[in-house]
C-alpha cells in the first residue's frame, strides 16, 4: 500500500504552529507503531513519513525565509518611511528544522533546538524579561 504522507500531512499541518505540527507528526508515527504491519512495511512507512516531515518543515522554513526577506525589504534603509511599531513581542521557540538556527527565517524570533527550549523552560519562569544583546 502506498501512502502520500507529504500530501496528507501538508493539509493536516496547514496554519499550525510548531507545537501543533509536532503533535500531528508524533500521532502519525504512533499510528504506524501501533499498526499491525509487518516490520519491513512499518519501517518503510516510518521512513516515508520521516521524509515527508523533513520536506514539509523545509518548505515551512523556506516560506518563513521569504516572509523575513519581505519584512527586511519594507524596513530597508533605502525607504523614506518606517512603520511606527515593529512587533511588540519576539518569541523564543524550538524548531523542527535545526539547520535553520542562526539564519534569518523568522521575524526576529530566537530559534533553539527543542532540547534547549525544554531545558530553558524548566529553569526560567514564563514571562521572564529577556534582553537581547548583539
């Protein structure tokens, strides 16, 4: 049986944030794990699902990069106007695409590997004031 995980998951994760996408991916892997498929078939499905997740997250990272480029275009110094307010909040969050860390792919957000976000969450209170220094 052939399943187009890319198409299925693309529709399922549309408009969802990283946490919701993670849960959808985990649920999909769980279905394969709990299935009564032969080991080889389950392994093939898991590999196809993993490939689909990677492709989807790469697509999302590309879209975020394009969005960031558009924002930078609006804020470029060549313009004779600037918006009065630029985002009231920046987020510190994890990512399913660690290769995007350190690159301009979000609108000023700070991306960390998910394990670091979990560690930070355990050690710092929610709504703690953060000062960004460059």
